[in-house]
C-alpha cells in the first residue's frame, strides 16, 4: 500500500532546514551530514522536500501505527539524490486524527538490502 493521499503530503520548510538539513540541531545534525553527502543543501531545501514527496509516491508503506492523535506511517525505499545516487531511507509521515493530509515527521538512512555475497553495510557509509 502507498502512503494515503501522498500526492498532497506536506514537507514544511522548517522541518527540512531546521532539522533534516541543520548541522547544528542536536538530533538532526547526523541526518544533515548524511543528506549533505549526497548533494542536498539547506539553500536548496526544496530539492529534498520534492525527493521526500517522490519517495512517498514511489515506495510502499512498511509499517503503520495508530496513536491517540492519528496514524503514523513508515515508508522504506530508495531516495533519489542530487548527485545521481539512490540511498535507502525510511521516511515517517503522520496523519492527524480527523485529517487526511500526511505531514513529514522525519527521515533517516536504513541499512542497504543484502544481496548474496554483500556485507550488511549502512547506506550512509
């Protein structure tokens, strides 16, 4: 199943620039280092926002969970990057109770899928 209403998914600028692409955010700085490595930048934050929206359209929901406030969805798969590579990430979305539009919660790298003879390395290197 795809993320419900993924075509209207919201990726707020402050979530991208103040968290995912912030080298100084306590929790986000490690994610920022990962995304910077693949050509994303805070100056062009829209590029990451569009890639995250495309990720939701192109990949299946791996897990969903009902909370008292709404439903959380985890979408796992390949994210296309500005440098031309594709990295394996989990993007978490949230749909508030009584709403229908998914809102970005977070994104982070996942281990690369193993193939015979390949080590279990993490996509962030």
